[in-house]
């Protein structure tokens, strides 16, 4: 009996040590993960951390992404090699996310632009995710933002004409479950429409 009890005591001790080890290991991993998150966050650069040359490169590329590297280097007072290295670093650091071509909407048969305010009947996580997926699947939707205020979403669409808009409204938007109401604002004239972000401030 004593030998059996001793074995139980040894087993319990090992089990207790294992529990403490697992707790410590879990806490250590949590702390390591947290430390890594903090370290990565501290490495995220902002526009304020860039020097004047990097900002100038971004300003030029926002206006003309097709500019040759030699011409870009001349604009920012660099030689071509370090200029190209800076551009690649700006891409790697996430300041430059993509290069695209901007089309003339009239020639692209998308002359009518409209903004729609969308209010959902419920704003649970599942409802928002369902609506988001619908927006991602609609080719007419150029932009979609979840906003605070009197409605839930504002979306920007481009279509060929009013008939196309009516089809979009009747055949696509109205079939999305969960929309309680929507308001449309058709653009009459583009007063200002730019893609470049102001880096001066």
C-alpha cells in the first residue's frame, strides 16, 4: 500500500510539474507573440518617417506611374540606381500598393456615376459580411465604404446610362436581402476627381 501511494505521489508531482510547465510555456508563447506584434508594429513606417526625396518620388509616381526611372531620378535629384532602390523599398514597405491605368469612363461606356446610401435592417457581423460579399461581386460597384452616421454604407457605381442604372437597381441591388432602404445621388458633373494623395501635410 505504501509503495502504491508513493507511486501516486510521484505521479501527482510529475503531473503538477507538467501543468506548471504548460502554463509557463503558454504564457511565454503569449508574451512572445505579443512582443512580436509590438515589434512589427514599431517597424511600420508612416509618411512622416520618409525623407523629402521619398515623398517626392511618391508624388511623381502618383501623377505618372509610367515615368522612366531615369526621368524619375532626374526629377528627384538622384542617379538612376539609388532612385530605383528607393522605389523598390517604397513598394516593399507598402507605400506603393499597385500600378494601374485610369480609363476614360465615357469611352469605357460607364459615363453615369452615382452614389448610393444603403441602410441595412440589421448590422450584425454576419449581416455586414454578407453585404460585403455582395458588393465585391458586383462589377458596377467602384467603391464601397462602411460608414458611421444615419446610414450604414455608401457605394459608388458607374454604369452606361440611366437604363443600366435601373437594371442594376431592380435586378441586382433589390435582390440583396437585408437592405431596409437606399438613397441615390446621380452625379451631374465632376468638379474634382483625383487619385493622388496629398503628402504635403
